[in-house]
């Protein structure tokens, strides 16, 4: 299984980006899919996830600004990021949970998001 992210880049504060993550297998195979990020000198944190029933959850730091979605026909999940802040600067990783456990089973390679002030 491979997860491939795209859509990162450099954006000014207040701007928006949309990240994509395409799976080499049907995303219906996953129990849940989501996004993590790791900023400079910080631990990796889960910021959004969506399960196979369409239920979503968000970290408090991105709630109201970021939105996760999925297109099963394209085997792709998205992270729409609005009103970006410099503290959102991080490497963003997509993730997949295969069997409903707490540990991530599959990771993407990461895409860099840099927000300038």
C-alpha cells in the first residue's frame, strides 16, 4: 500500500492550500484515513481523520479552519486548509488505519507546508 501526498507549498498567512493524498488501493479498505503534521522541533500530531462512516475529528488547533474529505471513486483524501497561520508550518503526512487500531498502519512520504507572516 502506498499513500502519496501532494499540494504543499509556500503561502502567506491568511491564505489557503488543499492537500491531496492518493492511495494505491481502495480507500474503502481502510477503517479510517487522516492527516498528521510535524512542525520544527515538535512532535508529530494528528490533526484530522475521517472514518469509513464519514465521521470526522479535528485537533483543536485546526478546528474551524481545516476540513478533511474523501473521494472514494478517486481513492483520494483531501485536507482543505484555510486561514493559515505561521504556526501551521510543518511537514504534513497522510495516514491510514487498516483495522481500527490506534496505531497508523500506513504513512505517506510527507509534503511541506510553509506559512509566511
